[in-house]
């Protein structure tokens, strides 16, 4: 099944004056920000009017609210992604004092069945009970000798 996104576009002035309610998950883009470094976009929740919605993405992708952005398709963003931070300082910044990063957990059979291998691909191998990475030619276990 193909993923379809409804994206509405208008100027900042028209958005504010018309003050529509965007459907849940519907994107609204301020067209006067498209060719600037700070693309302004809001995601509707089906309840709040435009002026009551916060900007979810300004320049870089920032996810600072639970379920602020959900997708099951392939998405491409330019810039940085921050979860739990308003201003990401790296390509991906995860910030939490109560949770950690959980990598994909696979058995050795599942790891060896991965088709698209890229150097640096990292998984937790549950058969070996070890963090493993693909070095460009084979899977390596993370240990002190290869750090």
C-alpha cells in the first residue's frame, strides 16, 4: 500500500488570516519559507486551529513532542534530526535523562540475511549477546580490540 501525504501550502499571512484546522497528520507549509534555510511547517491534529499549532520543523527536523511525526514510508529530510532537543547539534541527536537508544535486535541468522549491507551498519546480535557492526566486508563484534 502506497503512503500518501496531504500537504497544504499557503503564505504565512493567509494561514494566519484563514486559521484553518488541519486534519490529523496533514502538513501545512508556509510557501514564503520554501526557498529559505528555515522551512516552516506545521502538522495538524484535527482539533487545533493553525495559530494554535506549533511549528514541528524549522530548518532541521526536530521531534520534541511524542508522536509529533509518524510515517511508515521512505522519507528524506535535509538537515539534522533531534529527538528530545530543540536544536540538534549533530546529524542525529537523541536527548533523554530517562531512556536510551535501542538498536535493532536480531539473531545471527537474521543478521546474515540482511540484504542491503553498508559499512557501519550496527545491530545487537541476540545469539552472541553482543553489539555487532558491518565493516564493509564482514560482520564484526564490538570489543576493546577494534575500538
